[in-house]
């Protein structure tokens, strides 16, 4: 952030009308400021983060429903993930406020000092600095606890958790305490004072080491369950299916790498920081990706308990459409003959095969009380067809 070297006390004493006229940053040579229709990263920041929040919220909601109402068992990994997700939502809310009312996503040359120093920008910078680390730490801790409970009999998993989880807690706890100590206003300081203080800038230097540690932990967690899954007494197809469930955490691992790249670029050149830091905020989706990955085993359990399948869903949809068709045509006074309704729903070839002289009624089709006649010609399924059916049945959730 650049303020032309103006002293903080001078900034605080400037009238608001004057702050609305002073540019927040110096434009590069040959570039003209655009105060009327400036380019912005706000749609990208809000679009990406909102999409991943929606996915994470859906998976988390299914997790809570399954644990409280189906399995009826609440574990420590659920508590850890819930706390981490709560911090993530607070982080998301202040980012939204900073994007809408603050300077986030804007070139400093295209805004004035009043927007750069307003309360929404200052609050966003403060709250994101103290919520990101506990959010990430708690979400990653939930994965350690989950792997421990799932693969406890395996010695290597226990050792990896015994070593990794305490180091994770120690690191993120220390960084969170440091964030509160250096990133919060000191006695006699306002949030604006803190935003422009030396100790706040000092804490921002932790950004790169935190990113490096985050990458190591993410990939550690991504690889940890894979040998355990491959050693299970399952078919190869089922093993791959289970591994894909755990590999949803790969998005968090990739996000942490990209986020680190933009953190390094930001530290190398602090000019135009509100624009550059927006790229870091975009890849903070690592938090939501972590919640999704932590919830995926329970989401899979939810669908398996509900006996969900495409075939049953399609059958239910077909029955509902039939009912709606019948009701709508009754309401319009144009009720067709029952035989015609059967032809529409069941198909003319099946109707003709059944025969017009048999008492087939629409209610039999709707209620599922009648099964279509089996074809008279029988064929022997080939070995490849049988194997394909077995594979599809084994991998169906």
C-alpha cells in the first residue's frame, strides 16, 4: 500500500472531502488512472469463493445430517471441522464486505484514499489475518483425526498421525497467537493505526513461511491414506473409488501452491497491494476445499445409507411426471382416454405387446403394481456383459 509517504497523523486529520480527491497510489509511467470505470477483480474473487463455499456447505450439511440423524455419533473430527468451517465463513464474510464496500480487487491508482482507508477495507485486512490460520489448522486437524479413526489398525498411519498432528497443532497455534499479538491494535491504536503500523507489516512477513508449511501439510495429508486404501481387501475398482473420495483434498493441495506463488509476488513488490492480494484471497478456497475433503467420506456414507441410485431416481421422477400429467389434463378439462395415457407413459410397443383385451389400468402403472411382460426370446449374456454388470454394481453408490 502506498500513501505518498504521508504521515499517519496527517492522514487522520485530513477532512473526508480531501481524502476523496487524493489517489491512493501512483500510476506506472504511461498509465492513466481510471476513477470512473476501473478494472476490478471483485467478480472473480466473489465468484470463485462463493462457488466453493456452496459446495463445502452442501457437503458439510450432509455430514452433520448423517452424523446426528443417521449414524447418531459425533466425533472429534466433526467438532474440529465445524470450528474450522466457522472461521472460514467469518473470513468469507469480511472478504465480501471488503470487495463490495472496500478497496479489495482494485488498483490503488484507480481509487482514492477514502476507499483505501475506510472501515470495510481495514476490518477485512484485520479479520482475515487472524482467522485464516485457525481455520486452516482446525480443518487439517480434522483430517488427521479422521484418518486415525478410519485406519487405526495400520501402524504407519498411527505413527504419521502421532508425528504430524502435534506438529500441526503447535505450528498453527503459535502462528495464530502471533497474528493476534502483531496483527491486532496495540494499546492506544485504532484499527487504522494498526493497519499502517510497523508490527502489522512485520506479521505480513509470516505469509510465505505459513504458505510453505501449508503446502507440506496438505500433500502429507493427501498421500497419507493412499497406501492404507490400497491394502484393503477390495476390488481394484472399489479401491480406486475410495481413493478418489480422499483425493478431493488434492484441490486444497493445489490451491496452497498457487496461493504461495502470489504471496511471493506480493512480498517482492508491495506496490498496488490491494490488487495483488486479491489473487491470494481467490486461492483461499483452500479452506473450503479442505472442508469438502474432510466431509466426503460421510457424504458417501449418506448416499449409501439412502440407497441412492440413478435408476431409482429416474423411476421416481417418471412416476411423478405421470401424476402431474394426469392432474394437469384433468384440470384443463381435456382428459384423454386412459388407454392413451398408458401408451404415452409405457410406450406403444409395450402396449401392443401386452394386448388390448387385458384389463390394464393406469393406476397399476403409477403404483408400480404391474411389471411389463418379459420378451419371449431369451439370450445368454456374454462373459463381458456379466463382468461389466458386476463392475457397475460394485462401484455404484
